[in-house]
C-alpha cells in the first residue's frame, strides 16, 4: 500500500462507490446502459435508464457525496482541534440544533410546494448554526474559549435540544414518521436543487478546512507550544470550528443526521496514512464521501424494495468501531 499514492487509492475507491451508487437501486442499471448515459450517447435505446440516472441517481449521488465529504473533513478537524480521537462533527451541539430546527419546521403545516419543502432543511441549517453560536457563547470566558467548557456546553445544549425535539415530535403525531426518518439520516428531496443550495456553503466550509492543515498540525503540540511557534491559537481554533460547523450544518440540512462517518473515516485515514493534517483533511473528505455512498447503496439493498435510512447503516457499522476506538484510546495515547 505504501507504493500507491493514498490520494489515488482513495479516489479509485470513491469512483467505484459513485458507479455503484448510480447503478444500484430499485431498478438496476446495466453497465452498458450506464456507460451510454454517462458518455452522452443517443438515448433512444436507454430512455428509461437515462431518466433514472440523470434525474434521480446522479443528484442523489452528488448530494450524498458532498455530505460524506463534509462529515469526513469536519470529523478530522474536530479531532485535531480537541486532540481527541473520539471527537466528531456533532460534538458541540450541531446535530441536536439541526434536529430541533427540522422538527420545529415539520410541526408547522407547510404547504407541499417547493418553498414549503425547503423550509425543513433551511430550519435545520439555521438550527445547527444557532446551536454552535450559542454553545460557543456559553463556553466563552473573557477572550478565550476553553476546550472543556466548549464540550460541556455542547453536551448541556444537546440534552436540552433533544428533550425539546422529543416534546415537539409527541405533539406533532402526523409528522412523527417523517421526523424519525429525517433524524435517522435520509432525505426525500430529489433533483439538483439541494446540491446547488448547499454547494456554496460547503465550498466555504471545506475550503477553510483545507487551508487549516498547518494550523491543525501545530495545535497538536499543545496551546503553549503552538503560541511559541507563532500560531494565534484562539483565532485559529475559532476559524477551524466555524468552518467545520458550517460544513456539518450544510450536510445535515438535506441529508439528515448521519452518525459515525465523521468519527470513523478520519481515524482510519490517520491509522493508514499518518496524522499530517495537510494530507489527512483531503483524504478524510474523499474517504467520507466514498463511505457514505457505500452505506447508502447498502441501505437500498438490505431490505429491498424497502429502503433503510442511511443513518441506521452507519450506526450499525460505527458503534462497534467506536467501542474499539474507545478501548484503544484507553490503553494508549494517540498524540
């Protein structure tokens, strides 16, 4: 494996995951038909395949790819900022804030128009960013934000938001099934609209994270030594957390709450290819996209023709891995 560039290997796995995501579903697209559609050949003989691929599969694949990339890179950033292998994109209340916003929107009888349907991801996005802002405000002490305070404030807010979300779900029985499906990870949106909506936010968030590789490397030496090396620790940590939270909120808004991708993928990439964040962050993006695409494919075929929420698949795969990481972190240090 050392002879193969990790980026090329990761891109090959991602390409394979993309092809599987486009081909596999309630209707299987044969490789020959898929090739004709993707290469733009005359669709007279593959009209049905062209409609399925171009209007359904490709937008869904793109949305899941972007969500996985956001969660993977955000997970690597959170683990680097907190210097903890168990940190994930939902650590400081992002998921609970998004869930509260989405369920709050579902409790309102929005008309089933485009604007009405977009109210749910918009509310999830606003809720996620509001949660991060509130947690950051609560944890702030003077001009500094101690890591311990940030985590504790995130835990406290998550508990409050989860309780309020449960209350709203009990009051809105008509939307209970829809809310549970969203909270388990999954989107009912089709077409390129969601992809175009979240793309600018993801470009800003992920772009900021890719530029923060050096800062994350320096932060691994501890705050005091990082300051001696000339890094403005407080500002660097704040910018990294804002970029990671923006990327996470964008992913959650349309894809629902999907756990463990941001925990597993950065950890695996670190074990395989090292802890240099200048390389780890792009690898986590690619790996997160590939892993979530494969999980989505699995969610389609396990109980076909019924489809599982992709968050169920990632939870079933991620929970044992979390236990393994916890035991390993208990027995030896990572940094």
